[in-house]
């Protein structure tokens, strides 16, 4: 009986910690994993992406981007997310970034903009993404 009580106490304690310290768990474990993944995605995009046209660079400069020549656009079938990482996938689903019925048209990682192939990147949409560039 003592073992059952001890095990119950441990489980309740763990649940208490998770409920009241979930923000710390996210910020200390998941956030560094996500930022590391995002940095890798940015580096890949900078290698294969297409640079902005002169007109788009001028718009980027107007918005306040320091290095508009560094900005690259990568056209993809689906905007990337770390689906292979269970905890990050669960976090993304919980926050509504991914999941049933969620369509992510574009995502910025540093100086790289990932855009779905079928998205028409007109001026307002491009400006919308450029404001997210570092």
C-alpha cells in the first residue's frame, strides 16, 4: 500500500509541475530546439533561395530591412515545419500553426521567406512577409 501511495504522490507531483511550470518547460526545452531547427532552415534557404528583384529590394529597404540583398525566397509545395519532432509537432498543433485545416502560405526564417508555389506573391503579400524579416 505504501508503494501505491508513493507512486500516486510522484505522479501528482509531476502533474503539478507540468501544469504550473509548463511555460518554463516550453522556454527551456522546446524553444531552443525550435530555434535551432529554424536556423538550419534559414541556412538551407539562403543557399537555394531566389534573391529579391531591385524593385523588391527597394520595398524591403523602405520597410527597414538593413540587408535587402540578403533576403531569399524559396518556393515550396508545403511550408516546412518540424513534423518529425514529436514535441515540436504537438506544440505546433496546440498553438494552431499546423494541423487539420491549417494552410500556411508563407513563413519567414531570418532572411529566408518560404512561400507555397501556388501563392501569388503580389506587393501587399510580399510586404506582409518582408516585415517579418530580421
